[in-house]
C-alpha cells in the first residue's frame, strides 16, 4: 500500500462505531502516517442521527489526540461539510471535505444514501423519473462547487448507492451521463480533487466504488485530480479499499493521486 494518508473517516462524534482514539490506534496499526477524522457537520432544518452535535468537544478531543500520538502518526481535525450544512465557524479545523447527501422536495429532506426505502420515496417524489432526480442531484453538486470551491468533493455519484444492477435508473443512458459528466467537468474546471470512495462497499451496500469505474477513463482523459478515501465508519475497515483502489487507478492509467500529507495536499505516486 503506497498511500499512507487517509482523511475521510468518522467516529462516535457523528455516525462512526468507534471513538477517535480507537480509530487513530487502528490507523497506526495499518501503517498510515497521516490520518484525519472528518465528522459530519450539522444539517439545516433537519435533525439527523449522523450529524455531529458538539463540535467544540470534537475539536478539543482531536487536539488532545494529536499531541498524544504525535510520535507515531500525524493526526488532523477535519469536517465533512454538506451542501445543506448549517453556517459554522471553521476555526480549529485542519481541512474541510464537501459532499451532497440530501435532496429537498416540497420542503422535505430525503437522504439519497439513507436507505432503499427512502430512495424509493424520493423516486416517487420525482414522479418516478430517475433521470430528473439525478439531474437535480448533480445540479446541487455543481452549485456546491460554485459556492464553496471545495478542496475535496466526496462520493460524487452518491446518488447511485442503491442502483447496483440499475435498479432505479440506467446509468448508461445519455441523460444520466450528461448530468454526471457535467458535474465532473465543473469539478475539474474548479481544480477540486475528486474522491475515490470505498465506503459503501465496506458497509455491504454497493459492489463498486464512487465514482463508478466507467467514469475513470473520462477523469483520466480530463486530467482530474483524485484522492483515495475509505469513508471509514468502523476501525476494522480502516484501510478498506486502499490496495484495491491503487490497482484500479493504475489499471485506468493513473500514476499518482493526491493526499493530505504533513499538513498539506501533496501528490502521491502509486506506480
């Protein structure tokens, strides 16, 4: 495993199964040199089971652990910011990563990655038109890029989480591809790093990573910057997908990715 940096990880301050310290100890055992926690920020007009409730305690604990394990690993305090996140003070964070988790229809928030049942309800809210749903989702991704100019865009095609076998919509259809390519193009134009994310596979929800492998050739040809992320919610999967991800990207013509190393985004060779 050539990539020793992992910055998309969750702990008990949001919806992770393990404490920050347990996650860090697991990262040390896995051989990481740079490790960040990135708890979910609070969402507007919505109480969720996965959002962080006490940011100050979170930052204080990560700061304590940075010092405690400084001789073993570089620890970072990060935050996963959603399109619908509440306004907040970013002081005390080493980095932010950004994502879109929800669509809003008639004032109701639907998590596109919450469950098959919720996604089925969301489909009905769009009159059964999966392509219209996806166009709405990717419009939010582009608006996120426009408004926030993020460092890293997480799980860009999260809307496909429950679509293995094209259960809800055909990902090869030109209407879907037009929407996703438009969002990816804009991310590349904004020089945003696009995350290759194995989290849904680790949790048994999906068979392929985000973004889908059929998009990697497009990203290579466009000169996209990629970052490999576990989106880890359990210490037992701390490096899940890293070796597979390196091989996948090499097979698609990538010779490097980007990672957060020694306090900054840096290029990491994978060949």
